[in-house]
């Protein structure tokens, strides 16, 4: 847990509804959410989420060019 109720953790399959909701609000790529989660679980494309007080609020993906 970080300051003020924030935490960062690996994405889980049960994050799909929150991630879909975020993508719907953004207006793009809703249909790609299951593939993103699957790619993370296999290690192909690690993905994390940030939570605020237990609610998933941000999807985090490192840009390989910056590593």
C-alpha cells in the first residue's frame, strides 16, 4: 500500500469489468481488455493496475523503450 490508500499490483482476471468501464469511458479498445489480461498472465506483456482504496482506477504498462 502506498500513501493515501493507493496500491499497485499485477492485473488479475477479475479486473476486467473495471478495465472495460475505463475503456468505454475513454471511447476505445474495450474489446481488447481480455487479450491484455491474458498477455499479462502469460508474461508476454506485464500489466499492473493502480488501486485507490481497493478500487481499480488505472491500468499501467511499462513502455519497453524506457526500460
